[in-house]
């Protein structure tokens, strides 16, 4: 009798642990990594190092925000890295007309990819992973064709300022990531669009039966993802001072998915954790930076990232199955 009575309590405790890990595990992991780095990494808390880490993670945060919206609808966007490549390829073509036309062209490239992805998912009924996989492959090919397959140096001061300027001592890419985080959080929590997005992810069939504009919401979500990925590509181009569609954004989709899942947004949709997504991106950056600073291969960071994904998915699965 004692063992039988103890079983539900044990299961309840396990569920509570999994729920805690999904909601707060990413913050605990960041705190642990910071403590470890303070102990073993020289000058970890220096202003220069913290500034570098935040600038490097800013594009990942921006892309992950769009990915969080997509995953919140029980979808996925594998084309974000290719969108970054397309944005960087378009910039040199329009820089002769000024910085604004070049930036707008890059952003419109992201919107165009989002429209294609969203239309395939919302109106044609193609599975998100298949629809976005097409542009994951084809998008970078288009970018390489547009760029003539060559890396191009960027020397326009106005564009370079986007990657090097500061606002009150804070790098502009970091400011942009912070502002977009606030905007996305407000959209998810405070707007009808955000509530409908979460409802669709929770139960698309019920949302359709209740009269929600499911197709329009899905289309807009993929457009938002493409737009944010393009913005990240523009900022990355300005920071690197070069347009290189062959390498910019490579594996970005995996980093973004990791950040979203580790941050507590389930792959099954119906929930969007914006701050958790930002924390997930910071965790990935800290892991990679820690390994690199101690002369360990970047491939090891990818393996650690895989372990983190598995742990996050296990926690989410265990909580869903409760």
C-alpha cells in the first residue's frame, strides 16, 4: 500500500520538476554558466567582453523572435538563414541609391519570402517544415545568384553605422534587439493578433470553427518571421562590413529553434515565451563563447547545443503528457 500511495506523489513531483525546468531552466543554466565563467574565464565581466557577447547574440535574438511566433502556431520556419543571405545579397545592389533604399530592399526580400512561406502553409496546406525547407535550399541559391556568387565589401558609412553606432553607450544592434523584443512581447500579450496566434497553435481546427481568420494570421506570422530575419541579416552585414550570402545565416535556423524551445515555447504550439526565447539565445551564445575562449572546437558547441535541445524537448514532452 505504501508503494502504491507513493506513486502518484512521485509522479506529481516529477511533473513539477519538468514544469519548472521548462519555465525557468534556461535562467538557471545562464546563471550557472555565468558563475563558471567568472571563476575560469579571464576578464569575463569586462565591459569589452560583455559588449562583444551582446553584439554577437543580437541577430540570433531577432531571428528567434520571429521563430517563436511561427512555432507558437505549431509551425516552423527553416528559411530564416536563407532570408538573411538574401537580405545581404540585395543590399549592395541598392546602396548606390542610398542607405534607406538598400535597407528597404533587404527588408522587402524577407517579406517576399515570408509571403511565399505563409501562402504555402495557409492557403495551399503544405506542411510548414516542407514549405520552408524549399526556401531554405532555394533562398540561398537565389541570394548567390543575385550576388554573383561573390563576397562584396561594404564601404558605405551610413550602412556601417548600423553595426558600429551606439545609443547611450549601448551598441545599436543590441538596442534594436531589445526594442524588437518589447514589440513582439506586446504583440503576443496585449493584442488580438497575439491571442489569436496562440489560439491557432493550441487548436487550429477549433479556431477555424470559431470564426478566427486563421489563414490571414498564419500568413502574417510567416511574413513577420521573414521580416525579422531580414532585419537581422542587415545588422549582421553592417557589423561584418561585407555582403557574403554564402556564409551569412548558416545554421541560423537551428540556433533560433534551439533558443525558442529552450526558452519554454513548446514545438506543439499554443504558447509563446518571448523573454524565454531571448534567454535561450543568450544561453547558446554563452555556451559557444565559453568553449571558444578555452580553445575548444566549435563542433563541440554544436554537440552541447544538441544536448540542450533534447533536454528541453524532454521537459516539454513530459509536461504535455501529464
